[in-house]
């Protein structure tokens, strides 16, 4: 997603859904290297476009990459995944809380029409420790999930997958991917969807 789409005020529901989907794609990515995972997450967080980056944008990503090079990225990804799945599974349990409190600021943000909007933003941690950053990434994701219908995010119906996925269209989907849908048919779980 491009930064301009991310900072439209108010953010369109479509833009939020694409942003949510991109995070879940990252969360379940088991093919990319740790370096690639780092680059992708910082790009997502900053709302950078896909493809090659130049100038200021490249420099900003490189700054994040150099200070978080020693993070255990694969483990960090698994921890974020467990945290989000735990929140989702406990959604009807009012006792479930984010494990770490998040500090935030309420600011104002001008739109193109010069109208001012409320803007809730997390206070970024000073320390470059991934444990401090985990709640920030989750907060970002959950802020965009806020107020969407429950059907917008579901777990894949294939028992051996169970990945969380975002529905881009109104039509109900049982599986996170075509691959899972096809495997489910082979496994006799469903005839069609
Ligand atoms: Zn699946």
C-alpha cells in the first residue's frame, strides 16, 4: 500500500482492509528470509509502496533495518502471530487484555480539504527492543480492525491451517487461500464454497 493511501483522512474502509491483509500475509510468511521479514514489516508500518525505494524513504527504512538487525525476526513473527491469534480466539472473553499497556497520543491531522481530524497514534518506544515494539505493531493493526464487521477477519476452516485471514469482498469465504480451498476439497472437508 502506498503512504498516500494510508494517510488519507479519514482512512477508507478499503484502505484499512488492504493494510490489515498485508500484515496477516507478513504474519504467516514462512518463505522470506529474516532480512526480508524485517524489511517488509518496516515497510508495512511506515506505509511504504512496494518496489524499489529511493532517497529519503530508502534512508528511513535502512535506519530501521540497521537498528533492528539483531532482532530474532522469525521468533518475533511467531510471537506476534501467537499474540494476535490469542486475542482473536478470546474475543468473547472480556478478561483478555493486551499483555502490555500501550502509550498513545491524540493529535490532529489535516485532510486535503484542510479539515482537521482526530489522530490516535502510539508513542514509539525509545529502546530498540522487539518486546517493546510488539504492542506497537499490534496496536496499529487493531486500530484498523476496530469497528469492522466480525466477518472481515476469520480463521481458515482447514483444521491443519487455521490461519487468520482478511476478507476483501463481502462474499463469505471459508479458507484463507485457493491452496487451502483446493486441499480441503481433496481432504473431503467440503465439496464447494
Ligand atoms: Zn488456510
